[in-house]
């Protein structure tokens, strides 16, 4: 039987083992959800591959325009430089219309096979935004199809607190996270 201390973080946890693959539904979700943890990872030289699933076209002042897609991708590239991410992949799925499809599940599975991460992060299934919840389902299905993945998978919060079983103390980098968030 699993005891409560395995499900509830009574104390902070060390950074998970790298390399990491982080799935973000939109450009900015990686920063708002994991900016502090990614900053700590950069300080420890953890290799991180970021996958931005949607084109982000529905966010920002020019929602729906091609220009906003370019702006948001440029912002992610700037953030990724500051965080020393190994790579950023833009899958450019339609914003607010991310769907679980066999093609995307296969892409998740193949990426995990290629990168061989020790840790995979994806949004919590408790998130309110439909793209966030879909991203959770999509990555979970990709992981289920990847029998060779022996690492750990963690859901992270973006806009809604969710039950957590891992707590990373980002106090030392909270100001840096705030600075990163202002770049969006």
C-alpha cells in the first residue's frame, strides 16, 4: 500500500535527474509553470529539451495573426537562451484546438526514444485550459507507448494548483523566474 508521504511532499525534493524533456502547451507555459525549476536546472547544467506544442496564435494583443506566432516564438527562443536549454521544438499545433491524435502520440513517443530523458514534465491534467489538459493526455499516451522509457514523469502546474508529490524549492531563483515572466 502506498503511504501518504509517497503522495504528499512533506519536504522539498532535489531536482530530478537529467536530461529532461518539458512539454509546454503554449509559448510561456514553460516559464509560468516551471521557470524557477528550469532556472535551477540551468545552474546545475541539466540538459533540457523544450517542446512547445501549439503555435500560440490566440495569445497576446494580436491574437489570431501570423505576427503573434513569430513574436511568441521569438520570446521562447530568448527565454531558452537565458535558461541554456539544449533545444526548443515548435510543433505549431492550432492554439485552443490541440487534439490527442495518433500522429502526435507517435511524435511524443519518438522524441522520448530519441532524447532518452531521465525525466519528462507535462502539464497537470487538473489544468483548466483545454490545451493544457490535452497536452497532459497526449504526453501520457506517448509515455505509455514508449516501453523503453524508464525515467520519471511529473505533471507541473501552470495556472491551477494540483495535487503534488514533488516540491522543488525555487526560493533562491524566484526573482529570476519573475524576470523571465516579464519577457512575455
